[in-house]
C-alpha cells in the first residue's frame, strides 16, 4: 500500500533535516540546496549561509591585481 503522505521528502545537505523537496532552495552563490532552517537572508535573496551572503555582497577578494 502507498504512503498516505503524498509529499516527497528530501534531506537538507546543510543540516540533514528531512524536509519536503519543494521547500529546498538553491543558493545564489554556490548553487547548493538548503532548507528554511538553514537559510540566511540578505540583500533581497536567500543564501545557504553567512559566507555565501557576505561573498555575494563583498566579493571574495581575489579581484585584486598584484602585478602592477
């Protein structure tokens, strides 16, 4: 017999919590999946963590040219 729960469940790669697959989001920076419990909101977008949020706004610092 089929399950009564028709919602497909997935696991958040960040925290491992089981969540409906439709609730997993894609990070704007690293393209990884995350759930609403892990999400960090900043600059009008949702990110998988503080590091991706800060990199989105401040950059990664590798744009400096060292050979002048």
